[in-house]
C-alpha cells in the first residue's frame, strides 16, 4: 500500500468518525439530517475504497438518498414550536448504548484472537456462496437474519403505534 493510499484511508476514517460524532452532537435537527446524508455519502466512498461497489451503491442510494429524503420529509411535517429535551432520558439512552457497545465488543474479543481460522473458513466457503467477493458472500449468507430482524423492527413499530393509538 502506497503512502498516499494510507493517508487517504486515514483521512476518510477521520472524516467518517467526525461526521458520526457531529450527527449526534449538533444542536439543530436540520443540521443533523444534513450531516447524516453526508455521513451516508462518505460511507459509500468507504465501501468503494474497500472494494465492495455493490455496497457502495446501496449505501449511497438507501443510506444517503432515500433515508435522507424520508428524514427531510419527516422534518418538514414537524410543528415549528420549540421542543424541550429530556436530558435525564438522553443520558440514560447514552449509558445504555455504551453498556451495550462494551458488551458487544467484549463478546467479540475471542474471535479476534484467531483471525486466521476465520479467513480460512470464509475462503473455503466462497464456492458455496455463489459470488466472488467475500463481503458480498457474508452479506448474502446473513440475508435471512437481516430479513428476520427487519420483520422484528416492523412488528415493534406496529406495537408502538398501537400503544400510541395511531392508525396503522
């Protein structure tokens, strides 16, 4: 890897991390939506840099494009009044998220101790996946889990709407 490629990758990583923090930390909702769209576009460049053009296109179209349009439409339908923020609830959500993230990282540490076996298993299963790119193979192999979790999210949204007595 050339030094210029390494510098580009480091800059890309720093921009991605900075945008992720800025999306959460910015005070105005409109600014947060714009930064989220920029985050999706930079993430699509990252996927392209990692050699996964299908994921790059999907991220640009779905993560930045469609989601950005939906967020802007939702923002346009909000009342213009000032909303109070519940800081106690926000800190509780941050604490829960950090605890979940730490738990997930600690549960994945044993997998990092033997990366050779994971690489060998992935390379051995490439012919069974039906695709040539390893990232695409992993994503396609976990597509059933993805669909199941999407259905769970939709079920939770429906239950939330019923609790709020909103029409489905």
